[in-house]
């Protein structure tokens, strides 16, 4: 095929946001994806711009909870026995990332990327004609009893240090924001700065439409290998060979299969996510609710009420275990007694996750004309506009607005 200025690999929210940002700099851009726009985690996520979610999953707190959770195959964090050996090296890196020093560094880096992403969000939505899809309904984190609430306070104190707005609530105040909660939830914390999109799949499809309307091309192809030759990158796919001046790898959970062809072995793992989307009439949901002690959220979307979350570290090849979606829905019914849990549609997908909860953003070690932007875990939608800004700046050799060394793809070497 003929050469483009830039080829972006991946048509999820990160890839299309990066493609649009590069396009806005005057570059000709082609997007390659194995299935097409919004086919992966970008279609089935909870739809949140979780700018207040600055604490990494890798933390001392999670290490205290993990042994209990891992014993429950349907709990918030699980590893299928068939995958336990494969995940061991990643879990070792995860354990190392839980040291107080590294947690602080990861939190500082996360704050910088969140701040950038938030500042870029509304201008990006305006340019792409998707501003009407933005919702500002906040998030309610709920706690079962005083002990769980007290255990959350250090995290809120850290957020306060970064000027994140929130307010703690008793049961009566929670019911004013969200009626219908089970009385087992006696305390809560509301964060008004937690935004959402009306439907994540429709949002990404709208980005694809905008990208095409501005002259971009989206092609279906499964990328097999990359090779830089002089000032061009050669992309071998399952059907043909492409060439570009620069390449951006945003292939989500499949990204590491591509980076190994350039000699970069990045410890990317797969958080297998599950959810069930119920009809709008299932519940009068007024804000997103996070059941943190159980690892899932309930979100109001234009397509219905979505119940989903939890983490299953099980790679790309094991069959889905939809009992996890059923377990979350059963809990949601108990936690929201008025919820009608019938007529739901189940979904399963892959979230790309690195051990320290930070994405990989930067150039390939041996191929400087290849830029990596993947591994955002639960925060792909949240950090999409900030990542797109950084990618566009890298492609055009501009001064970067934040220090990207904490996101170096080579940091695990």
C-alpha cells in the first residue's frame, strides 16, 4: 500500500483519539484494526471519565485484600487456576510496584496525566462534535459500615492534596443523591468531578465518523510485525504490507504481541472485564455508584443500566466465565433492592494492564519512528484525550506538556 504520514494500530478510544489529534496537526493518518472501530474494551466499559481515580491498583491496600479476594473465583480480583503459572512474572512486578515509594511515584504520574486529560477533554469533544454526549452526574462511592469508610479516608486525604473535590455523606444524605440503596450502606463519598459519556461504544463510533469525515481511512487488518527501515516503518499484516513515516501502537491488550517484533518485551496483561446491561427501566439511577468493596460499578448509559467491573487476570485465550457477570448482577440486586435484573445483555472484553497501573507512552527502544500508547487498564476512556495530546506532540516533535518518563515503555527492563 502507499505510505501515510502516520499509521495508528488500533481503532479503540485511544487509537482513534490519537489519530484525530495527529490529523489535526496536518498529518495524513490511516488506522488499522483487526476488527474495526469500538470492537474491544472501548465498547463495553462503564463510560466514566474517572479523573478522581488517581490511586494505582498496585498499592499496599490491594496487597492486604488480594489473598482474600483471590480465594473467591467470583470475587473482585481473581486468577483462573489454568493461568496462574503464566501470570506469576506479572504478579511479581505488581508486588514490587506496591512499595510506598513506587506508589507515590505512580500516583504523581497519574495525577499529571489525569490533569492533562481533563483539560483536553472538552476542547476535543467540541472539535469532534461529541460534546452533547458528555454527562456530569458525579460518582457515589458507598461503604458497608464505619470500618470500611474509615479505611477509605487515607485515599481521600491524598485526593484532597491534589485539590480533588468530594464530600462524605451519611445514609440520609446519600439517599438524596441516589434513592433506593440498601440500608447496609451507611456511609458514602460523592465526587462531582466524575464525568461520563452517554454510551462508550457510540462515542467511539462517532470519533470514527469524524476521523473519516476529515479525510482519514480505517482499514481492517491484523498487524503481525513492525520494522523500521530508514525513515519509514514497514507494517506486515495478515493480508498485505503497509508503509508509514511513523506508527502508533494502540492495540490494547494485543499490543505486546506487536512490540515483541521490535525487541520490546513489555509485561502487558489482560484484565478480563464482564458486565450486564439492563433496560433503562431497570432502576432509577441518578449517578454512577461504585461498590468498591466488591469491585464493580453501576452506570446509567443511553443504552441502559450497566453493571460491571471486577478484575480477572486470565490472558487472551481462556474462554469467558460469565458466572462473574452473573455474580455482580446478583450483588447489584441485593445492593439496589428495586433493581429489575431481568432481560440483561452480557459482555466480556479485555483491558490492557501494566503492573504499576500506568500506561506505556513513548517511543520504541530500537525504532524511534514507532510510538507506543497502550496499557491504560480501567482508565482508557478517562485518559484518552491526554494520551492523544502526548502522541500528537511526539509525532510532531513538540515540547511535551508533562514529563512522560514515568510512562516509559522501557521502565520494566
